[in-house]
């Protein structure tokens, strides 16, 4: 971390320097300037770890010919174990002075705590080239340092010299030094660590290797002369079920000589016994100069002997071995430190555990999932680990309702296994066996054969598959299609074996179910309004909804909504109605829509409507005008939704897929009698794996009432905006007409023109009256209200005119009538119809 600082002392500037002209700086080889530098330590010593050391450096520049020192730089790096005080945010400070109160100039200070160094560059103008530090100027630098708290005892009594160096382009480099003496308390401590391999339980069989490792070291904060290690602490060693087979010695750095002694017949000797198993201990002395932290090691090799066979069955025996270590410095010897390690010998068979799980244990026919098998070695190392799937004597894959699709990613061998062998059994081929040494892989089964089970054997050289090692087998399986629900259980077993032939087993089960594929659909239908007048051209709306039911557990290859359910048979509705438009129809994402019609002329197959095939979603409120030349031939409408194969799309219409459509229909024949038409519809879903096609049907009705006899239907209604007026007041009241058809009210356009601004006036058929003033009559109260009514009987004339055109006058003859008519049905319902031959426009 560096900082740039500027320091200006004094209140006035010295103009003398500005008056001097510089041509250039003389090289140091021709020095005409000179430095004086003094470095001192403020506090008296000696200094211990953590103590503060304050240096003060005073530097002066002098010159006979030049104006001063050019490009002056002072550098200082603290030697170990000194460091800049980390608790002081400004461990280096600088003060510049100039003679006679002149401007002392500025300086650039760079501090690097990482290297415990700093630089100072003084001058009048640090942007100039060269930078002048005027002759006669001086600077005082104060350095706040500490002795490292971690300074080892090797620094005790040592003198540490710190040197500061100042240089310039036109001056000879000068050095200033200061010495400090350190006082560090020393310790004399040995170090030791004892461990054993293997770290797990070993079987109670002869010949099992056990290695005991002792690591002695110098735990002091100073150099030592010797390190001594002894195993055991008190010889002879009682290894019991173990015999010594040898020793390995590794000397620590700094060793100049090593002495190895063996404990034989109650005494230490430098002669190794033969056989080495007769040694009751070992003692090693390392001589030399050993820095703090230096370590060596001694390994005692042992092996289980024949006495382990006497350990009772199902019994564990623990063997513990200890060791000690000391260090010396001159004539001083440390107290010993000790450590121990233990090994467990077990008189029992090796053990293993196995787990089996399904990624999804509630399957449906045709569904795939992954089953995971994990077998874990128990407390003993073993040579082989075997997994049999499914367990011998249990149901095969096919009998369970599964097909084996191979191994998924994630096959894992147990640690230290060097080979794997797999044997496949088939229902339609001879067994096959293959092996591999490629870790975390397994050979494939015979192509074209149906796998019913397999056995995998992982093996190692000796009992190298360690305790806790595990194997993982991820199996990809698919549920076989079924017509009824199936509950099944998959069983797996595993076995481990050590090099002595001892074995251990375990097994596991994983239940699962397979349900048949369920696919269904529902359809709804609504005709609005449910009652119309029997005049050709009268319109209604048919709303159809269809779905793949949410209760389905598989998708559909299509959804078909047909109106009617059986075209050519259910003809009653479509013989009297035609379709004019498909509207307000959503096409969901990942689907296409095709619209067809049933041709009455041929009574043939459903026929695509031109321009209404393969309409891709997503689309909202899609509409389609049915060509006029086809409308007389329409005997039904069918909509088919199909899934697309676009990226990210499921490929089928999923459970819960729902659509709604609206079909605008018109009455084509005049009705002389009241009639109720029933209209049928069907939805269909299809999946060959789920039993093929599944359907649902529904129906709705529409009542058609004739316009027959009497005054005819009255389609014109009228409302007084104020239904009372004081007698003889001379006030005006307004009536507003409306065309009514049971669904909505519409003001005639010509009435709108007169009433738009609210001005009263006369209009043919409006029945607007004004009550003029009259003489007062006793029987008339001025506040009495006169109720005004008017009936319009033009409906009769309009009906008669319509009938003169002929009972079978079709919508193709578009004669516009001037007035709509209104009629109240005997049951109280009001029906509407726009003038015969005229389509209502919005």
C-alpha cells in the first residue's frame, strides 16, 4: 500500500530558487552535490518480540556549484525480524526544513507494508525534470517499527542492522545505519506424532500388515543439537498379536549423524537382531543443527501373527503402541513428550450395507425412471465387492414389470478397486460376461437381448478396497405397459470378501407401483341465447369447451371437438342452422388448430375449411369467417388441436389442456311452430399407449318461436324519460324508442339523430307530446300527473308485408324493412329480431 503526500512548510515562497536557471543535472560520477545522513534508534535496547523500535533518519543536501541535489530518493527496508508497526496507520513520517524560513518544498512518500520498505523523494516541484531539492535543505524521517511477535529464539542476543540509503543524480550515494540488539526468550521443546495404518479395523487373520509411524521434531523456538525418539516408551514393546518386521528411519533436515539402537534382551544395542522380530523396541538419535519445526520419522513395520486366531468370535481386540521424544541444546535436555496410536483387530466376518431407491416409485405404463443402488464396505478392508440385481430367486425385471435400459451416468467404483466384471442374464439370449479396468464404467449387455438381471464384481489387489468405500449403480428402467395397477418390489443383494475368504452380505428392497395409462376428456356446450324467433337469419352463438382431463396421467396426440357428435345422423339442428364464423377462439402455445366442416351435399368425410388448417399458436381470440358459398352446405363444425414438435414443447397435449371456441350460427328456415332443437357435440383424445381414443359427449338446446297471427311481434319498445307531467303546466316530456330482442336494446339510428343533443322534437313513431296550458278546472289538481302512453302498431303492417313476400323467403333475398317489430311471448319472455332480410350491424 502506498501513499502520496505533499507537505509545505512556511507562509511565503522563496523567489531565489525561481531566479536560478538550470541547464541540466551533473551525473553522479561528476558529483558536485553531497549528502549527509544520520540514522539512530530513539529507544534504548535490547528489544524483545512485540517491542517498539523507533528510527530517526536525518538527511541534508549540500552543493558547491549546483542549486542542490537532483532527483533525490531515500530508500529503507527493515531487516527481519523487524517490521513496520501494523497498528500505526502512518508508520513513516517526514518533516522538511529549509534555512532562513524558506519554502521547504514537498515530498512523495511511498510505503509498502508487505515488504516493510519505503521511499521518500523531496523537492521544490515534483513535476519538474529534474526535481530539485535545494542545497541547505534537510529532512527528518521517523520510522515506527516493532520486533515481530513471532521472532524465534534464534534471534536471542543477535544484533540487527538497519540501513537507509539516499541517492541523487549529481551526488554520491550515502548510507546511514543503526543497530538494535534483540532479546528473545528461548524454549526447549520436542515434538512428536504417532499414527498407525490402516486406520480401520483389521480382520483377526495372520499376515495383516500394520505400520506404526513416529514423527519426532524440534518444537522449540530455537535451534537444537539433537532429537531423540524412542518406541516404545518403556521397552520391551508388547505388540501381542503383532510381530515387528522392520524399521524405516528418515532423518530431519540439518542432520549430521544418526544413531539407531534396538532393545534386545533387556538392553539397547546398535546391532540389529536377527530375526528383527526379536527387537523389543527402537531408539534413534539425530545429531546436527535443527531449526524450529524440523521433523524426521521412524516407521515400525509389524504384521499380525498366528495368535490372532485365538481371539474369540465376535470380539474386538485393541493394540496400542506409544513413543517418546526429547531434544537437547548444549548441555540442556528437554522433558520428553509422548504420543500413542491404536489398531483394532476384529474376530468377525467383514460387513457391507446396500441401499436401493427409485427416482420415482409411482410409475405409469411407459414411464422411465432411474433406480440407484449404493453398496458400502463396512469396518474391514476387503478384496471384492459384489452386487446382484435383482437378488437370486426373486422376480426378474420383466416379472416386476420393468425393462432394463442400461446404466445412467454416475456409475462409481469403490475406491482402490482395479477391475470390474459384469454378468448379464437374459430372457432370450445366453448369459454374457465382460470385464473392464476403466474406472467408473461397465460393459454393455448383448445388443438385441432382453436383460433380466446382472451381477457386478469389483475387485482389488489384496484387501485394498478400504472400509467405507462404496459402489454406485444408477439403472435406467421403464415401466412395461399394463391394463391394471401393479404393485411390485425390487430386491438387490451385495457381498464382500477379504483375501482370507471371509464374507459379509446384505440385501435391500425397494417397492414401486405401475399404474395403467389413464387418458380422458370432457366437453361442454352452451347455446346463447336459448330462445330466438323463427325468422331466417336470426343468429345465436354456440360455445364449446374440450380438454384433456386433469385426472389423466398421460398426454394425448390430439384433441378433436366435433359438432355434432354424429354428423349425417344428428341432422336436426344443422338442417335448420348454418355456421357463419369461428370467433373468440384461443390457440395455445405448442399447438396447431385445423377447422373442418361436414358437407351436407355429399354427406361425406369432414372437410378442411380453406385457410383454416394448421393454424399455429399461441393466438388469442382467433376468428375465421366461413366463406358464404359454403354456408348452405355446412352440416357441422369440427376443430382439431394437435401438438407441435417445436423445441421446448412436450410433444403431446398434457393433462389439463383445455380450449374453448365460439361458433356463430344463423337460422336458415322460417319456423311456423314452436320447436326445440337439440345440438350435440363430442370431444376426442387419442393415445395408442393409453387404450387409443377416448370420447365425451354433451348437448344443449335452443327454442325457436314462430311469428304467427294477431298483431305480430312487437320489436319496438319505448320509454318516457320522465313518466309524469303536471297538468296544464305547459312543460315538455320526451320518449325514447328502443329495439329489443331479448338480448340487448338498440336505439334506432334516426331517433339518435334527434335525441343526441337532448332537444325535444317530433319524430315519426316517437309519440312525443306536449301538454299545453289549459284553464283551471276544479276537478284537475295542478299537481296531478298525466300519464302518457303510446302504442306503435306498425309491427302488424311489417309482418303482413313480410308474408306477402312468401313463407319461404330465404335470407338471400335481403329486403330491408323500415321498422323492427316486438312481440311478448305468452310465457312472458321478450324475443327480438331485426327486420327480415337485414343483418344487424354494430
